[in-house]
């Protein structure tokens, strides 16, 4: 039984059992979505271990650019890492995978047609039974006007299910992104954004209200405000949380003190995800295990979170 595998896996610290349990990963940056050991094997080399902590988002980017990227660079490197993300979905019995893809990478491989063909090929090859929900992502410093104008070429075929903005908070006012999200709405995309990872709780509410977000990537700082948590709970806004990422980037003090506990216990819908598993050297079963072993949430609570993540969400109307 799947259910008992999950409970025994946690209680016995048994990874093999946990790997058999259906899980989801819905906050995953595709170019960093493969395991380091998988990539090392493909490249036939040893890749360095990540440090225990990074100096924020920029420290992480620097480490990645210096230590990993030189060995899997350019178009071929990106394609290899994309394939690795699907290989990991198979290994980890991911039944629902929402991965985000940057427009720059899609351009790099020649646009939507070759991109789709390639990604669908990896999906079919590694994990055809996984519900796959592609997400289009923009970096916060993108040229909003230009990207809004050319969004059609990426989303008009209906391939993408959701939109996201990532790459640093508070680099510009939230209102700046309105044109992108209005256009996304015309294409019925589920609206998400990276917010409340480093920025304050109030920003999470603001982003949801201004852009009409359906879900939030991270959003952990909402735990600092009872008001914002109540707002998220009442409006059923789900936070896609990535514990290892938060701890290693210094946005959560430790696993033991991770805000997911307060969020969950305040009635906010949360899911557990990997973010950039190539960098943080974790994987989805490990995230559940780390939270359980740190005593953050009980097996029953973690199971409830797991089941919520596994439920595919319907398109925005
Ligand atoms: Zn992220």
C-alpha cells in the first residue's frame, strides 16, 4: 500500500520505500531540475558538493556559474539538464510535475516547435505517466513591454499551463508586471510568482491582489503575519515551498525552524518542492524526510501536504 510506504519510509528513514510513493514537484526550475549525481554520470566526471549555505540568491548563482555550468554549458548543456529533470521524475515516482522554462532557453533551442518536440520526447521516454504541467517563467528584470508583446508566440498553442516571474524580489514595483499577467489571463494561464522568499509578508498579499495570483512560489515570509496567513487561507492561495532552498539560501534559519509549520497550522495550503535540486543536492523524498526528522510536521501532516500536491489543478478561467 502506498500510504503505509510513506509512513514506514519516514519512520524508518527508508529512502527506498519513499521513492515508491507518488509525490509531486511543482516548483522546479527545469535547467536546475536534475540530480547532480545523474549529471556527473552523464558527463563522466565528479561535480563539486555545494556549500552548506549560500550567500543568498546571488551567492548561489555565482557558485552555479563557477562550479557546475562550465561543464554543461550552451544549448547542449541545457538540453542535457532538461532531460535529467525528467529522469529524476521517474526515479522519484513524481506523478505530477510542474516545471518552469525561461523564454531565453526556448529561444536558444529554436522556438516553441523544436522545444515542445524535445520536451515531450523526454517526458515520453522517462515518465510518460507523470502529469506534466509546463510553466513559462520571466526574470524580474525582463523587458515587460517587449515580453508581453511577444508572449503569443510561446503561449498561443496552449502548451504552457501557468506563468511565473522569478529571479529576485523587490527589483521593481509589483505593478510593473501587470501587462504580463493580464495577457497571461487571456490565455487562461494559472498565475504564479516568486514572492515572499526574501521579501516581507505584505508583499505576498500585494502580489496576489495586484496580479491576481492563483499560487505563490515560496511565500514563506507570510508566516510573519497572521493577517496575511488568514488572507491566504481564506482565498485558498497555495504556497509552493522549497525547504532545502530556504535553509541553504539563509531564508529559513534551519529545518527545525522552517516556517512551513506555522503556515500549515494556520490553514494555508502548502506543497513541498525542490526548487533547484541540481544546486541544493536534495530531491523530493529527501525534503519530506528532512522535515519529518527535524520534527517540523508529523507524518500525517506531511501526507496531507503530499496528497494536495498530487492533485492536478484545472486551468484558470
Ligand atoms: Zn524557485
